[in-house]
């Protein structure tokens, strides 16, 4: 890996870390639950699928807006 690639990776990892921490803290405050302890595996899976579907809708809408 080149130095430039490492810098890019570090930038991506730093931004991802900040986004994850912010989202996790927001969820804790909003739902007042502990993600690991308060949800069954089935609930986590269902929520993840719902989020993936939402992401697909957003991406397809963006694709349409960009004219692809």
C-alpha cells in the first residue's frame, strides 16, 4: 500500500468511526435501550433488513435524480 493509499484509508476509517459513534449515541439517547442486551437476534435482523431496504430506496432515488 502506498503512503497516499494509507492516508486515504485513515481518512475513511476516521470518518466512519465518527459516524458510527454519533449514530450509536443518538440511538441510545432516543430509544433508551442497550442494543446488545435489549433486542433479540430476530429483531436485530429484521431491523437491519428494513434499513437495507431503506438504503436501496434512497440509492435508486438518487440514481434517478442523477439521470443514470
